C-alpha cells in the first residue's frame, strides 16, 4: 500500500516532459509527494488503490514545475539609472564602459557595500522572483573583481539560499571586466583568478560554476580559455557570456569547453550554433538585456531550432543592461521579441533552464524529480508567457519548504 506524505489532486498538470508534446499535459491529475520528491504522477483514474497520505485538492488549477531563473546578477549595490538616461540620449553601452562607467560603476558601489547591505538589497529580488513561481535561481558574482569582494558576493548569494526556500546556484564571474587595478594587464588579472581566487572559491565551496564575459570590452577568447582550463581542472563546470555585442567566437569557445550554456548569443554565427549543438550546450536567451540595450540584432533563432539547441530564458537581472526582476515578464519578452512560442518560453524557464544549471533533478514534473511545483490561476499554461506584470501564482510548493 503506497504511503505518501501528500497527495495533490484535481490538478491540470503541464509536466513539461521532454518526450511529450503540448506541455506534456495530464488532465485530472494527481501528484504524490514523499520526502520532497514526486513519488507518483498521473491521471486520477490510474492512481494505485489504497494510497495513504493527506489529500489536498488543487481545485482544477494548472500546475507546472516551479520556474528556474538560470542567469542573474541580482547581488549588487546601487543603480545605473543615470546611464540609462545617457543611453537614451544616444551613448552606447561600450562607450560608457570604456569611460569607466558601466560594470565598473556597480563594482565601486558593491565593493563599498557590506555583506549585510548586499544581502538586504538582494533579498527582495529573490522574494519577488519566488512570488511569481521561481524555485531555483542562479546568482553570479562579478561586481567585486578582487578576491575579497568576489568572495563577499558569493557568500551573500549562499546566504540567500540558506535563508529562503529557493535553491540558489552560485557562479563565479570574476572575469566580468578588467578591474582598474589591472588596467592593460588583463592577463595578470586572469592569473590572479586562476591561481588565487578560484582555489579559494573551491575550498570554500562558494561557487557551482565559472562564467566569463568574452567581449572586446572584457576578455579575449584566449584569456577565457585559460580560465576555463583552470576551472575544469578544479572540477567546476563553465558557462559563458558569449557574442552579446559582437561575434567574438564565444559560442564555439563555450562548446570547446563543454559549457553548460552559452548566454546572450545575439551575434553568434551559424558555425557557433553548430558547435553548441555538438557539445550539448544550452542557449540562454536574455530578452531583458536585448530590450534595455535597444538591440536590434536577434539571436540566431532559426539556427538554434534547426540544430536542436535547447533554448532557456532568464532575466539577466542586473542594474546595467537588464533591470528586470521578473522571469514571467522575461518570458513574455522572449515570446514577443524573439518569437518563441509560449511553450518554448515555459520549457526555457523549467526543463531547459535546469539543464543550463546542470540539474537533472528538477525542471519537469515526473516521478523521481524534486517536488518543486507551481500552482497557477490561469486557464491555460500559455498564459504564463502572455500577461505582463500580472500576478497569477496561487501557490509555490518547494521541496525545501519549511
Ligand atoms: N552582460 C550583461 O548583460 C551583463 N553582464 C554581462 O556580461 C551586464 C552587467 C552590467 O552592465 O552591469
Ligand atoms: Fe549576464
């Protein structure tokens, strides 16, 4: 006689299984949860007899996997609204960066902030994402750019994971831009990351992956390759900010290092997409940055689809290029700006986003997966990529709920 902790009944379930069409829908479904995992899922008619467990009806509501925001920079201090105004008057992101603004202005504010201040700034962002159904969030460092401040950012991100029910994945992005202390000495800064920072991060278990910004205003492919070799040696998976402002061969570089994902990709070539397909890398598209920068070059959507490169969507929440703290709105933007279907948007913030973070225990609703479940007041899951700023989450059930 199956004995389960909880039986969720009367659910319309969008399982988002990879092997099922049309959201993998199960009508009149039941989800049995035991020990934070999905123990059984299927139509009520097939439920094993004599099941034991407390039963709760979801009243015919739609249920999806909890959403996953697989690319954020949500730990930071200050804001960049002044730069936004400058860009509206015609300045480019690169011009502002070269003049010492851009990422560096957030670095100055973040270095000056205490860990407690950073935590207090970031917590409402995590809560805002959770309030719209997000159960897993990736957070990058990259506004410290020295050992002390990068470690501070990663520790704050870990603390956010401990203080909330949300799972936080942390990524070391020390190679975000060249700090002023290393002006014209980017190679020496990469050495510092490889020789001092990375070993300390690994010893403290502070990061789950390593990222870099491969761009003319940041690091060259050779510099990124050196960093990725070291990360790989130390057992950390890599991901890459690739081809956001120009085609620097970032996607192919990410593929060479079997990256979990290559992100942005507006300027990625057909060859870059093919390399990603061979390597099994996920394409993470970031429509908030595309919108904010007034970008017109679309990511290579046809090539991604025809090469079967899985597409994830994330907020890229950051004060410079993507001041958006809503994954739901990012889904709508991906649908509208990139013409992703609502089903692609939902897969991109569940199953594919999980893959972009190296998770195989979440992102779909199937037996054996974590019971990270979002319950919605919608008439169809396509609505999740349709409304803008409309709260529709009825409930977020997370395996770590306490
Ligand atoms: N690309 C981005 O869109 C963010 N980082 C990156 O490498 C922007 C970060 C910032 O401008 O503060
Ligand atoms: Fe980013």
